[in-house]
C-alpha cells in the first residue's frame, strides 16, 4: 500500500479487523518519508504487519526502478526505526522451510533448530550425516515476506505495464477497472514472475496484450476458490482476500486508479485449504 | 457479396485518416503535457480513438437497472431513520444498547477495528435490533468473514418474559415435525411384517441432550446479519452433537446461512448451526474480563454439581492498574463456562438408565459393580485466570500487550488469543470489552488431519439359514432315500393294522 495514500486506504482494508493505531499511523507518516530519502527509493509501500507472540513486525518495502525485481524489505517494531531484511535466496528458502514451525515469536534473534539426516557421498557408499539446520527469525521473516509476495501479491490488470526493454512500471494512464470487470477474478493478476503464461495455447495468447498481460491471472490458481472476492460498501470498493495466506487483503476502487494490498496476519500458510473449502 | 463488404470496411477504415488522428493526439499531448509522453503514446492514441466513438453514442439513455450499490444503499438508508418511540425513552430507562462508539475508540487504540463508517453502521443496526426485540442486554460479538459474504454477529440476552414466547413457537414446530415422522413410521411397519428384511443391529450412541436456553452453551442468543442494514436473523440454539462435530471439521463459511456444510463426519445442520457452534466455542475460549470485575453471588448455598455458573458484576470493583493488566495473565479471567468433551458445559450422565431397564438389570446383576460407568467430566471452573490455559504446540495461548509505549499513562491493556486468531480484548480501568473478528477457525499448530472412517460393519448376523454347509454326496442321498422308504412302508403297515382293528371294533358293535 502506497505510503502516500496510506491514511485513507487503511480504512478500506480494515475488514479484517486489524488496523493500525493512530500512534502508529502518525509514526509511519513521518518515518516512511525519511526512509524514502535515505535509501533513495522511488516509492515506499507499507507492506503489512506480521503478528508475533511477544511483539509484531511492521514491514515496509521500497521500490527502485523496476517495480517487480527491484524491491527491498525493511522491518520495524515501532514504525520508527527500520532495519533492512536480507534478500531471500533459494538456499535460504530451503533452510527456512526445513527448520521453522509454529508462530513467529517476535524476537528476531530467536533461533529455530532442526536436525536433519542428510546423505552425502555418491555411488555405493552413501554416508549419513546429521546436519543441524539453524535459522534465525530475521531470515524467516525475509523468506516469509518474499514468499507471500511471490504467491499472493495482487494487482489489477492494466495497472502495470512492461516496457520493451523489460522493466515493469506503473501505467500512468490506468483509470481503473469498470464495475463489471472488477467482479471477475481474471482481471486481477499475480505480481510476480509468471508460471503459466507460456503454457497457454496460441489462440489464448492472441487475445492478450503483451504489454499488460505479462502476469498470471488469479482465476487460474489451484485450488479453485482460494480467493474471496467481495464488494464492500455497496460496489464502491472491491476487496479480494486470499484464503491461502489468511490475512492478505487487496482493495481496488473501480473507476479509479486506487489499488493496493496489505498483509496483516500470523505469517503462516494455510495448508489445510483443500479441507476448508 | 464478400468483396463488397470488404470494400466497405476499407472505406470505413480510411475515414479515420491517419493525419487527423495524429493531429488530435499531438494536440492532446500539448494540452496535457504528460511526464513521459513517449511511454504512454499508445495509450493516448487509444484514448483519442475512444473519445471519438463516445460522441456518437451519447444519444443512448442511461441504464435504468439498479446496481447492487444502489440496493444496498437503499436498505441501509433505513438505518438512519429515527424511530417513533425514540423521543419518549430518552435517558429514562437504561438501554441495553452498548456504547459501541466508546468501545471502538478503545479498540482502535490497540489496533483492532472495522473502520469508522462500518462501526457506525453496526451501531445503528444494533439499535434497530434493540428496538424490535425486548432485550435485557445486547453486545456486539464480532464479525466472521466468509468466502462470499461476511456475518456481523450480535450477542443478546432476552428479558425474562419475552424469551419464553419465542421459545414456545419454535418448540411447537419441532413437536409437529416429530409427530409427522411417528405417523409415517407406523404405516411403514405394517407393510414390512409380511417379509421382514434383516434389521441392522447397530444402535447409535445416545444423543446428548442440549442445554436449556439460559444456561451453559445456550446462555445467550445470537443474531447474525450479512451487512448492517439488512435484517437480523436469529441463530438456532446449539446442540452438543453440533459442537462435537464442529471440533472435528475445518470449514470456511460461505456467507449464506442456509448453505449445507459438506464434511466428514457429517455436520448435523446447515451453515447457521455451524456458525452457532463456532460462536459457542469461541465464546467459551476467549471471552475474558479483568480479575474481580465479576464475582460469584455469595448468597448461594451449596455448590451445585458442575460448578457455579451464576456470577454478578462486582459493584465495588475499582479497576486494576493498566500496567498490571498488561504484564500478567493472571489479572484476566474467563467469564464464560468451558465446554467439556461431551459438548455441554454441565456434564450429563448418559449411562443413567430408565426405570424399566433398571428393574431388569437389578434382578440380573444385583451386587455387581458396573465398570462402565463413565466418570463425570469436570472442566475448569468459571472465573479461572488465563495463566492456567493450556498451550498448543509450544505456542502460548495468549499474547498480552500495552497499547502504547510512548505514552504509558493513558495506555490500554490488550490481550490477544493465539488459539483463535481474531479474538481480542482490552481493559482500561473499569472498562473492558471482547470482540472477535476473523475467519472462525481455530489455530491447530499442526496440519489438519480428517478423522478416519470407521471399520465396515458386518453386513448380516450369522445364522443357520445363511451358514454354508456341504452338499450331501450321492451315496448319502441314496441312503437317506432308502431310510425314508422303509419308514413310509412301516407307517403304512401300521395304518393298515389300525384300520383293520377299527373295522373289527365297528363290526363288533
């Protein structure tokens, strides 16, 4: 959610029940501006809040030139002092997937441990070794934010476009979806590297506009029904909530270019989703 | 014909001449002066083309169909109209309406809320509810999110007289249904006696009776509505069977109260019952108050079986300091009874037999102890502090905070449940409140595993008609036939002798 529009868009996404206190909103207004200047970001977004047992993490993202790949994440406890999160590499993602379980504790230096028996050596004599995988909570936070962005970050179709040289930028002439289009899930796209785009038949690809349709639409997600699309306040605001990562809320006001998403939740993927639908 | 059409199309395309179009686009660029004109050039061109078309179509009349926004707005307009009886009752009677504005202010201080306009609408909807029904107490319980629509839930306690009327209407309806079913069964039994099918020997476990309204899980009544402004629907009372099944399934709500709940084990009821069961579980686990706000009425004599469930507001309560409330969990207590495994708050001994059975068994087993008598289940008593709550999977069940570290003098103490994500409570001096805003699911800590299906039952009782036996061999059959013939011959001789004897006797007479 853009820091410039934070003060009124927070009211729209409070259907989840979790909002920010007035103290935190005031703090964010001051600190995000300073952050933008210090790190020389183009835009700063307030990404959301991950609830921990002892304290909560507030996450902000700063965007450079390319909207999709040039993102840096920062976290804070009081919305004033921000710390940079390490970038999430594949090796780190694997470690976190193995070692962590349960809720976030709220202490970034908390270590999660897991002993894993790995087989090293090739050929006829594999050697079993017990490897202790240790991950601290800061890395877990970085990986969680990265995965949530990769899996459930949502943007309306037409809001971003791809330049001929490959960079993704905001579409300044995006005027919003009309109320009919806003009710269809296929007009919302995942904001991450597309997986299914190249598997489409040529007939389907002929209907797409390559500068706008370079992302996967939400309607092709498995399991079907993992998104809840509702209109709140009459048809003024379209809210999309993810059921896979409970707590991710996306809002869009039809016929206006306003849109954004925020995550307020425990940071846990809902693996029981097929049972719950 | 085909070629003529092609020629027409070409002429239409040429009509939008490229020179004119480029002129219009460049005029637009010079008027608007966008920042990166080269990047958005194609969009500008499309916009110019679109604006050309719109001029020709402006003779269309606007669509008369009401949009969803309009229908909802018209329904919600009713919220803002002032009722007729309002002016008389101002300030005279203690209203059961809660001060939702004050509560939402405190909740905002701790970061929980639904947005100011939404809360205001809920406030007005609650007022409507209070005006239409005779209520003793009313409270905004919370909001449950669903996949298609959400539920706003209000917890309500009726005044003594009003409740019975509504209860009677429901009970008569249930009785009529039962009578109808009994009549059908009589007819069916008559037909079946001619050729009885094998009857199943399966006896389902006895159903646990539900708690009467006003006590235990059914202490309060709940109303739900989809959006504030739409009519409130009363949720049915909850039965222990529903609670037991709700503990075993994990389902999201859809937003339609009459939707079926498809699950294993099968849920006895539709979504309204499931919603009520989850509300009961959430209330029992997460409704808390500061220690000392409620205390037991000291006039009661002995302790009843199953614990006391009547508590009264302590009028001498002066409030615990916010610092203390924000640090220790023992300053908070549950004020709703815990639901035990049976699905009720007060345990019921199902093994108690009726009088007939008792007499029969008394003859057979006079002094034998019955080893199967179940032990009574006792849950934690009312008003136990939160520090006694059990952990799940190494997660503490509650998180406790102060709302602000910068201004601790006026801060609010806040407690959040980790077992039911979405349950919050605040306390500030003498004021406190609970709320639940969430999806209505419990935090399991480990992935959900559905219960295993039971073993298939034996399809038939074994008996002589169905037991297999070897067919007799040829020699055995012949031997049997010879034996039967001898028997018959012997019988005929006997009969012949008897007949002769009778004739002789008759002749004698």
